[in-house]
C-alpha cells in the first residue's frame, strides 16, 4: 500500500483541499504552511489558525483522519492556537 501526503501553501483554496480529502482514502498526512515558503525566520501568519481549524473540520466531514501538521512560525507563544487541531507542529529544526 502506498501512503499519500500533501502540502498546502498559504494560497491553496479550500475546494482544492476538500477534493484531495474526499478522493484519497490513502491520505496519510497533510502539511499546512503557516508562512510563505522559502524564507526562514518568518512570523506565524495568524489567519492560518482558522485555516487549520477548517482543515480539521473538512477531514472530519470527509470521514478521513490524516496526520495534520503545521510548519512555519510556530513558537511557544502561539503553538496553543493551532495545537487543538493537529498532530504535529514544527519550529525550525525542532519537532514538538
């Protein structure tokens, strides 16, 4: 069996994400970027909290339970905002 993981950037639309969730029973992991890719040291973009919450709800609605991860700008000061909706967060090279 082949397991699938997908990554959503900041500009990925909800309908694209939902299509993947509905049509991939082998979906193992979803990584949502909370910063713009390619530049280190960026601050967490606050509207990503709502995006991650909606992603969790879409997974529940689709009857799938992928490993949900967020990468970018996570710190001790903001991790609590997204942790209720995901399995793993990254801060630089440290995994929480």
